C-alpha cells in the first residue's frame, strides 16, 4: 500500500497471479523422483464466495464448464467451516497437466467475472509411502507455493515440508516467508 | 485487463482529504499564532509553550510506540498462539485466510475476557499489529461469517495504519490541551500572584500572553477535537468498506454490527466506564449513547449504525451487479 492509500484509508483488492500454476507438472515429476511422492490426481481451488447473484452465476458457469468435454473430471463443491468454497477436481493420477489446466480454467472464469480478488489458494495433493500426505498450496496473492503436510489431529509434518521445499525449490517459487505457510486443515481433496 | 467490481468510494476519499487538510490548516495556524505570540511578547512565557510541545511530543511518541502494549494491558488481553485452545485456533484460522486473501503479514492475536462482544486492532504498523477479540464475541452469538466480517474490519484498520494516522492526527490536540492547562495554571500562580520578585518587568504583558495563549489553545483544541472525531468516523467507514470487500460479504458484517451494537447498548454502566479509554479503536463504541442528538453524532468516534449499514448495503448492491 502506498502512502496516499494509507492516508486515505483505502485498500486496493489484490489481483491474483495465475500463470505460475503451470509449473506444477514439472514439480510433480521432481517430487516423484526425489521423494517418492506421487500425485493423487486430485486438486482444488479455494475461493471466498461473494454474496449476490453475480457471483453465484459465475460459480454455476464454472461447474458447467468443467463437467463438459469427453475427459470430464469429477468435480465436487464443498464449503469449509470458514465459509470458503472448495472446488475439487479429480483426474487420473498420471495426468497432472490436465488437472492444472482445469484448475486454471476456474481461475480465469473468476478473474474474468471481476472476482479475482476472491481467490485464496489452489491445492494439488500428493501421497507417499506409509500414508504420508502432502499438499502443494499455491497462494494467488503472492504467486508463491508452499508445502503443507498434515498429520493426524491438526499437527503438521514440518520436516517433510522443509524437505519438499528443498526438493522443488528449483521448479516452483516457494514462499520465502514461513509465517505465510498457513495450514489448511481438512482441505477437501487432500 | 480484467474488470473490477471494487470501485473506490470517491465521496469518502474526498471528505477524508478535506478533513485532513483542515487539520493541517489548524496546525499551521496554531504554530504561526504561537510564534507570533512569543515573538511579540518575548520569550518570558515561551517556556510554557515549550513544555507543552515537549510533553505533547513525548506523549504522542509514547503512545505511538507502545500503543499495542498499552491497549492490550488496558483491555487485559492475553496474546494467544494457534494451539491455545479452540477459541484461539478459530481466530487464527480466520486471520490466516484473510491475510492470504489480502496479502498482508499476519498480526498477532490476543483474546480479552470481557462480557462485551467487541474487537480491536492496535500497533503502529502491520508487523507490530495485534488483533484482539473479546471472549463474548466468540461465545456463539455471532455466526462464523459475521465473526469473519468483524475480524476483516479490524484487519483493514491494520492495513490502513489507523493507529499511526490517528496518533499523529491527535498530536496537535494533545499539545493544545496541554497548553491550555499550563497557561491556566500560569495565569493562576504566575501572572496574578504578587509573590514573585519585582524584577519581572513585563509581568503585565506576560498575563496577556497567557490569556491569549489560553484562548488560542481552547479554540485549537476544540476545532481539532471535532476534526479528529470526524476523521475517526471516516476511518471506520473506510475499514467497514475494505473489510466487506475483502470477504465479499457486506451483509454478514452488517448483521454482526446490528448484533454487537444492540448488545452493547444493554450492558450495565460499570463495565462501560471501564471500557471507555479504548473506545477509539474498538469495532463498535461501548458508549453508544442515544444517537438521536446531533451533538452526540458530532462527538462520537464511530459513525452511527444507520450510516454504516447504509454503506454496507450499497456495497452489497454493487457486488451483485
């Protein structure tokens, strides 16, 4: 925020950065090779639904868009306890590129409708041996990624997260500020 | 370029600019009057002005740097981490998401045990900011969306650096108030009394200076007091607006306001008095009074509930288009 905005008590809504998402398929290959973490084929977009007709129309359009086509993914919509909406897409596990394309379609629809600032994060989930779970979370507002590895009972596997940061650091722009690696407990699709 | 649904409120911006311009004007006039007075009558009473400014500066700097600690201890709030119980976990969860949505650093979170449902944010910048909610805000009378609306409002105060802006804006009023006090006592003990030695040759002139200073101080204090209250009300409206646009749910914030303001008006007097020093930073003022009188509107730190609800419904319409 600039000086003038502070003085006048204005905040400009932060537009999302979208294109970095396409780096995920490369990172998925690295993760599999380096750490044995394979994509589950599930990914989700999390956004804050705005009230009113305009937003619900766009949301409906997005769902219709995703369920069209021959290789239509399974799409489900859930609302979490914080009032955020998660749109979960499921593809076959080896087609991360298609998954990312679908997730990006959701983003573009929201942005074109003027609701870009409502986008919170995108999550692509991975799984490893002995039940390890990992989400690669993309923060739209910062254009950065961070790993989130939930354990049972609202604890997170920080060691695995840091290990992942080291492994995919070259492929993805990892969020440098650790205080912004906020947890998404119970995120659908993870 | 994608279209945006977040049109700025030009009317509010204009009014706020005008208010700040007037504050600046009063400040300049005040300084010129002081310099003129001191120049015309010698530096005999300059000490009073000097002490008023020095003490005022010390108070302002103090409250600027320690605003978070002062406010937290006045509210008896305790800072909490995400693991400190379900209440703390919930607030942290909401704050986390709002910070990610607004791309701002995460403020610290504190909880105050209080029978009044309320929230405030303090701290001079985003890194030092603390967001405090009271226990009764979390006791279930607000649903999750309303709670989020309240927290988004407070986070907008942080983003707008309202503590810093209001502290700096209040500096002038503090100095003028101190000057009035000092000049008054100077008049009482110095100018009128004959106990001093006879070598003070412009004693009569000194008394006039003190009187003029008293008058200037009172006028400046009164005008800046009104302007600061006006500015505070505009900052509240700006925070309502920014908070509602951040969550995309203006109506949730509106219904939270209705619930919180309605509840607070019914709280007994004893608790209200205790809460008064913190009013300027609270989400809803604890001393809501009877909003009917226009004088009360002029003096209040927060806009009336009606005014706030009206703005939120305008935003709601705008979003639905």
